[in-house]
C-alpha cells in the first residue's frame, strides 16, 4: 500500500512512517518544519521523501495519515482532500498495526520512552518490532511481538489493542484534553481493560485506583509488590540494586543510569522480561549496557561544562532530571534551561513548575512554545510568571544564549518537549568556536 504522512517529522509520525516502510509499504510525507530534526534520521536511512510545499506529486492510491497537531484546515490537508485521497487518523492506523502482532503497550504519564526502549532491548532475541517516542521504529512481518509507546494524549491509546498493558504512573497532564485527574484515571482504566495482562507500578497512588479483572503484576519499591528493588546505591557510575520477585531474591542489577524513576523503569522491564521467559543473564546484560533513548538525559561535554538534553516537560520529569544531575555530578553547579510547552499545561501546573525549577542553582526560561494553542486564549500566563517567582530565575528571550556562555565547570540541563535542541546547537557552536 501507499501512505502519505502529514507531520512526518513529528516523533510519533516519523516512527510510524519508518514502520510502514519496513513492512513493505511505499511511504512519503509532508512537514511544515524545514529545519533538520533528530526524527529525520530514520526517514533518511529509509529514503523516505519529505515535502514542504503543496507541489509534491499525488498518487490516487495514497492513503493519508495525519497528526491531530494539524488542523483539517491546514493547506496541506486541504490540498490532499481536494485530490480525493482517503484519510485515516494516525492513532487509528497505529491501532490497526497493534492487531497484527502480540502487542505490549507501554503507557503512563512519565517514563514511557525509556521503559519501551528497555523492554525492547530485553526482548531483542524474541523477534520484536517497536514504536518508540524518540523517533525510533522498526518492524519485520515475521516478528511476533510489537512494543508500542502508548500515549494518552487525546486518548490515542484507546485505539490500540494490547495483549499486555504497562502503566508506569498517572498524573495530571494534557489539561487541554482532560477535565481533571479523575478523567485521566478513567481513560487509563479503559486502556488496561483492553489487555489480557497488566504490569503496573504498585507504588503509584493513581495507578492503584485502576480496576480490572485481568491478571495484574505490580512492581515498585514496596515489599508487597510482585517485584521490588532494595539495597539501592546510586553514584556517578550509575545505579546498583537487588531485586526480589515473588518474595525470592532474583539477583543484583546494575545500570549506567541514576534516579529512582530509572530503577522503577528497570523493574517494570525486568518483570516483562520474566513474563516472556527471557534468560536472567540477558536481562542483566540489557540493563548493564543500556543506552538512553534520544533526548533522554543525553550528556555531552562542551568545553569544561556538561550539557544534558532531556525531554522533561512536566514538573515531575523536571524534578527527576535535576535530581539525577545532582546524583551524577554532586560537586558541580546545576543550571536549568527550560522551554515551556503549551499555555494550558504551564497555567495548570504553574506552581509545580516554580517549585521544581527552583531546585536548580540557576534557572533560565524561554517564552512558552506552542503551535496548537493561541496565546490570546491564555492571557493570564507567560514565562514571566514563572521567572518572577524563581530565585535566580532569568528569562531567556529571542534564543539568545549569551547569558549561558559565562559558566564553567557547570552542568547545563536543557529541558523541553519542544525544539530546545536548537538552543543547544547554538550553545555548542558558541563554546566550541
């Protein structure tokens, strides 16, 4: 079949395009963003064409899939609609793919991408396809398993059909789509009831509110979980911990990551590996050699500083990222650079953003980035509202990285789900001149 992906450089759509290509379909796509992005790597590797104007060729057999980030009034979608092409929403097409394989759906407010990657690494010898939110995708028709990062945004994951559903945690998020936390919990409840087996964090108060008659396995730090970690040591080299499963000692584990949130991700992944009868040594090796996904605590030495790039865009994620930086670099100054994304999220979680960003030694905040909301609809929120309440808080306007060039022997933590990597590139270019 032939597919045309609108918004093809988005992390999810890029991944979908790669999978469709791997499965033998003809794929091309459109995007507004002409700048190079990390999500292009898989597209370029597969020679998938990317168009930026409404002048590209039209094939009447093409099926158009599009992200909800694009309004149906967008010139590209109007152009394709006028050509008489068939349309299918991104999440619906992904849902069709989940029904072709035994699908493991990784859901949760935080930790989906890292956990999906860990599980994929652990299951690699089982023959596994994967859809991961950092722009990484792969598929082979002969493979039995499909690991898919399952996002609750606009209830997309309710289109999927998982055999095993993972829930890492549940918090208030995507306030433009949900009326409140109870609405979110109810939606996650619908997701887990689509699966036959559920793997859930037993330490998370909201996850524990989910109700299902399916088999549920719990993980966490509490000893009443099916699998739990104890004797935890974290330092510059990573994390070491002992794991107990069904009250019995399973083994000692090491991974080159720090933070209790990362250990929770590992526990979830170990449990899924056990359920799929993966050899314990294989599981240990996967964690011991684990490389974080794109834009997840990616460290780069720039001059005498350490630059960390992270996708953190929710207060909890920011907190965990700053905590991890302090564990990894206990003697260095921590400077946070944050680009808020969406006015609705920034307004709803304003106090939490102020609290966690105040944990850095200094904080720089850019103007709010949003392409799906109008600033005029949110007159009561701006980055100034955060900066004014944060000790040592500064506004970083007009992508001006000059204030960042004064630091030495410092850890600069860049955080956002938006294109903050353009700031990082400017910073690296300036320092490395």
